[in-house]
């Protein structure tokens, strides 16, 4: 039986095992997918097991999307350009890091029937998924990307990677068409203490968090009269790409999948 994991910290919120195990059953694949809460100093052992073929594939979530890179032999073009890895596989004894978050985000936005071209985007956060979002947004020809992070140094690091990025101090808010919460604030029902009321009306509030389904950030956006969307579709589409990469099969994305995930 093949073994797959998602690694991260925190990891309790992850619905990856539920999704992948459903697809294994549906496609008659003899495999199991689990989640592992690890610390930074566990990474070496995890990748030793991978090299020994005790693990067949790994997904990576916060906060390890960048810190796994030194343990890998190769990066895909997307992972190289974003310096962010969320999917790992073994190819000719080489550990290869890939990034399916880019496609996951792009497909999720497309599925909303929301024309993002030429729009002003405001991103909150500078964590592991943010380079993928910026990369995707640039490909979708948005007009402006503004970013604010609690630690400004991390935001400036991203600006050196993406030169069109504008950085604001945390607490400052510019007008926007779309605001994206890419912080972890909301995983445990935290509130983002920023005042959006001056600009927020008929905008899109997007949260990469998908569990809980409606964060306080999205509740606030809805209360102010905006469209809101969580990260569930991004999560499903990035998982679809990882599954296809590992197994050479395109799994079904249908109402059953949403029902399974909604019944968590």
C-alpha cells in the first residue's frame, strides 16, 4: 500500500486526507493519505523516509512551503520561481518539489465567474502561499498588487522577488477591488483588527482559509455588503493537480466532493 501525507503545523484543520482518500477509493488505488504535525527539526527524518521509499508523496502546508526546499534535489519551474513547494514526489531517486497552489488559486478564481483582469488587489499576509497567489495574479493581468504584513521585512522580501508589488505598513489600507486574507488569522476564530468600512462595498473578500468555512474576515466582508469566498475551491484544485501528478489520473470534482468536505 502506498503512503501519502500532508505535513504542517498546525495541521488539525486540513481536509486533505478526506479528499485524497475519497479519490483513492473512487479510482481503486491501494493507498492511504494521512496528516502529520511536525516541527522544523523533523524535516530531515521525513525526507530520509521518503528517499527510502517509505513515503510515496507529500503535500506541504504552513509553515514549511519554503523550508522544505533545502531537502529537495530538484524544483519544478513554478516552485523555483515562487520559492514555494506544496507537492513533492520521487523521480529517478530525486526528490522533486512542485507548486500546485498557482493553478489551484487561478482555477478557483475562474470558477467564480469574476473578471479579475485589470483589478486592484490587496493581500494581507506574506506566508508560504502568497508567492503563488502573486504569481497567478500577474498571469491574470491584474492592474495593481498591494501587500501588507504584520512583519514588514517579510513583505519587503517578497517585493524583491516580485518587483511590481507595492508594500503598505500593517494597518494602512488602500482602495481595492479584491482583498485576500493569506494570513493564518481565522484558523482559530481570530479577528483581523483592520477597518475595511471606508473602501469595502461590492468588493470581493477572499480568504485562503477553508476550515472554518466562514472566518471572521469573511463575516465582516459580508456584513459590509461584499461578495465573499473561502479557499475551499483553491484547496480542491491544488489537490486535483497533486493527485494527477502522483497517479496520472484526473480525479472527479463534483458536488459529492463539496458535500464530503462540507460534512467535516
